[in-house]
């Protein structure tokens, strides 16, 4: 029924991660965990799926000697999100749907 | 949000996008502190300058601005340093926000220098720059009170064409109340409401 919509973004958590990253561009794992209210395990799995799809880049680094995982939206990710949003607007049949 | 991967329908997708984007935008709004700090300092400096100039008739009244910088700059830097520790990763909008205000600060000092060299009042030029910086901030944060504050700063700048230097100080203090203090308090109220 919703064939035209990108299945990677039709997951609640993956879509939340991508929506958040569309605004802030990059965020660390704990911020994403707090903002999406997800469990660490589920968040890791969904980030890995987004990474496999090339929508996010995962950078492992250190801050104050503590490991820090940073997720950054890629150009492909931005394009996929915009296409997904356009498809949603078309689905509801109006350019104003998103506002 | 959920343990299992939930497949969404289009309606739910739109809701998730809206809610998450609102949340992300809100996290960029915790900048009320700087508007309040500089708002109060500039208002105090304007009124002190006006008082010293008109009542005490002291020609070196402009020195009150030095006091504003001596208090404001360390307070702002200290706040940023403490805040930076909490912020693991600076985001792109946050970075641009910082650059706009850095550019504003540099432009303001150049404008003040040029005005002093040419015997002009720097106030209208500062207000034009303030209006521009508030306008860009308001656009980045999607926060309407800042856009209205920018309009107030520009209007105050234009009104300086008809005001004496002393009156311009009062126009600037009004612009600061509308452009810095009011949006600053509204930003903080929004953040506080979100944490309840």
C-alpha cells in the first residue's frame, strides 16, 4: 500500500534519528538516545542500518578520555529524507501538509 | 521510543518527523542567557551614559561602556566554558549561530572605530548590526520574538536620524528591551516549560 515510501525510513526510530539529524546535522549517541527515548541496543541496531544504507556516518572518537560515538547525516541521507518527505506530502495530496 | 522496530504508516511518519524536528529545534533554543546578560548590561550602560552625560555633564561618560565589557565578557566566556562541557558535540546550526555573533562583535568594533575617527555617533550603526544579528539568530532558531526584536532594532536605528546623541541612548535601551530582553525571557520560559 505504501510502496512508494522508502522502507528504511518507515521505521519509527530510524525516522526519528534522521529527522533529528536533519536539523542538527550531527549528534552523539547519548544525545540521540535521550532525544528518541530508545534503548541503547535498539538505537545501535537502527544506527547500524542507517549506516549500511549510507544515510549516516558513524565516527568513533574520544572526548575528555571517554569514547564518544558521533552520528552525522550524509548527503545521501539528506537526499533520501527529502525524497521521503516529498513522497509523504504527495501521499496526503498537498504542498502544505508539512507545515 | 520502542524496543521493536515499528513500521509506520504515512500519517505516523509525518507525526514522528514533526515531533522530532520540533524537539531538535528546541534544543537549539537554550541561548536565553546571552540575550539576558547583554540586554541588561547594554540597557544599564545606555541609562548610565545618558545620566552621566545629561545630569552630571561629564564629557568622559562613554567610559561606562568599558565597565559593560569588563563585566560582560568574562561572564559570557565563563558561561560558554561551563556550557561547552555539557554539549558533547556542537551542531551545525549552533556553529553558525556562534559565527554570526562573532562576526557581529568584530563588525561592531570596526564600526565604533570608524565612527569615532569621523566624529559620528556609533549608536545607529550598532543598532543596524544588532538588528541583523538578531534577525539571523531568530531565523536559525525559528523563533519569531527574535525576528520582531530585529525589526525593533532596525526601527530604532532609523529613528536615530531624528534624535540627538543623548536621545539615541534611550532609543538603544528600548531596542535592547525589545530585541534582547523580551526574546531572552521568552526563550528561557520555553526551555523551562519543556523541562517540566
